[in-house]
């Protein structure tokens, strides 16, 4: 009986009281897993999917997918058009440049998330901060 109660207490860890005087719960999600997902699969929003922030993960995934679509469409245009046409090269340059915009936006977003995870300020779907580096599951 005591071990079950201790397990419940360990999973319901709380932070010290915030400015309003109420205790703030800590997320059961692992900060280490979120950090590794952000580092290696951040471009597809894996860390956001992990903590339950599905909308943010989908937006990051769409940024990358849209970038690749524009990039490959510009390359396809180059292949299908007349190679001697100087306008084709300009169009491909513009397409590649435009495809870099969502990639750079995603890179900045992922870097900010990465710093927030390291600082312990990254939160899960229920707005609980990820504080535990250990992997519980």
C-alpha cells in the first residue's frame, strides 16, 4: 500500500508555488526525450507531437512539406523547360530561394524550442513545464 502511494506522489510532483500562491504541476513527459526529438527530428515537429501539442507539430511539418514541394516543383520546371532558356534558370533560382523561407522559419522556431527545453521552460499540452530529465516509461 505504501509503495502505491509513493508512486502516486512521485508522478504528481509539483513545483514550488508560483506568484499566485498555487502549486504548479510538473509534466510527466521526459525532458530528455523532448530534447532529443527536437534535436534530431525537430523539423517534423516530433517534440511537439510527443508533448501533445499536435497543432504546433502539424504546422512545423507543413512548413517543411511546403518547402520541399516548392523546391521540387522548381527543379521539375528546370528539367521540363528548355535548358537554354535563361528565364528557366531565374525561375529555378527564385523557387529555391522561396523554398528556403519556410525552412528558415522552422529552423528559428526549432532553435527557440530547443533552448526552451534546455532551460526548462518548454510546456506540454496542459501547460505543465517539462522538468524531469529521467525517462519514466
